[in-house]
C-alpha cells in the first residue's frame, strides 16, 4: 500500500484478575507507553498510521503484563477514512469544527 491507512483508535484497556481493586498503577503504565509512542491523542484515544496505532496498543498490553497482570481485555473502536488526507491532529480538527459550528449559531 503506497499510502498507509491513517487510524483514530479509542481503546479501553482493562486489567483483570489483580489482587487489589485499584488499577491505577497499570493505567499509569499505559500512559507512559502512550507518551513514549510519539502518536497524537489524548488519554486512550490515539491517532496515526494503522500499524503504529496497533503496535502501541500491543505495547500497552506488554507493559501491563510486565507489571504482573495475567489477563487484559481491551475494547477498541477504530475510525479510518480515505476521502481526506490526515497526517496528524485529526481529533483537534474535529473538535475545532464543532466549536466553529456552535460559535456560528450564536451570531
């Protein structure tokens, strides 16, 4: 494929079977992986080339398993589009579009 598919992925990683009810340390580790990834996003919403997004979600799994979590469930919702070129900041553009629409309604 000459142009890699660009993806926006919203994922929820759920550590399971831990001896304590808190998952704070595991989620903090996920955040560390996301910060090192170089992909755009906020929280667990990532955007970038498809393969990079999938790689980083996998790295999040590996990092949480390395903390001793034996089981992880992850829900993923992914959006792609081929009618428009998006290289980064796709979510920022979506938010700005809604802000602009709301601002125009106040005039």
